[in-house]
C-alpha cells in the first residue's frame, strides 16, 4: 500500500516512511519559528537533545532570530504604552 502511494505521489522509489516523519518535523519547526519543544512533543522524543541533535541543522539562524526578537522586545519596553505610562 505504501509503495503504490509513493509512486502515485511522484516521489522517488527509495522514499522511506521515516522520510515523512522528517518532513513533518521540518515543517513543524518552520511554522513554529524553530520551537524544538513543540517538535519534541509531536514526535514523542523522550529527550529534547534527541530533537536538537536530529533537526538542529534545519534552523541554523535560530539564534540570530532570537537575538532580533529580544532586541525588538527591549526596544518596545521603552514604549510608554507597554510600560503602562501615558494611557
């Protein structure tokens, strides 16, 4: 049943069922902004290190994105509205 579905989808004959799991993890990382915890939970990994070791290469710029987000947060903290001033 799997092999005919692979062929019907136009995928390579050596496409493994496990490749679907890897694709799911990749897409989940993408839509969750690199949230490894969500991928860990979805895939049922007992340890987050397994998730990071397996899929970490998919988000090479995650640290840069975190730094940018934190910078924006700190900049916004100076805003009177966020701090509750000037309402």
